[in-house]
C-alpha cells in the first residue's frame, strides 16, 4: 500500500487530506470508490502522481 511504501500512517495521510483513518483504510482495501479530486489530494499527500493513458 502507498502509505507503507512512503512510511506514513493512515492517520498521517488522513490528517493531510481532511479524511479519517477509517476512510483511508477503506480506500486502501478498495471498499469504496474514490472521486478524482480526492484521489489527487491523496496522491499529493504521499508524493504520488496521476498519469492518464489512452489505449486503443
């Protein structure tokens, strides 16, 4: 999981993006859908980036 690779706790990431630890855990376990704006905030918090690719 991204939080483990960046050595951040779910609580630390949650605080950075204005969510709860429980919400972060559900996202990491793919139990909820994530909106694009929320995904961007999460990626910024862990130093990630979002890349789109169109494949035909």
